């Protein structure tokens, strides 16, 4: 099971989805590690966490 840091996920969203840095400021200031299913792409995981993706993350 992979783990992703929220600050890394925030960077992915800012760089690839044009998400405003203010939207994910907490993710960068106080990063936490989150586990995700093996097959889930980090960018898809970040989108789902921010509510940009309609698919639920298991």
C-alpha cells in the first residue's frame, strides 16, 4: 500500500490541475502521510481528496 505526503499531492495539483496554492495551503504547511490503494495514481488520489474527482477513493 503506497503512502503519499499531502505536500507532494498539493504540488501535483498546483502543477497539473492549476489548483490555487491557497486551496491546499494546509496540506503544505502541515503535511501528513495518507495511504492509498495500490492501483491508484497519485494525481487521481489528490483530485479525489480535494473533491475534484467524482469517484470515491477506497
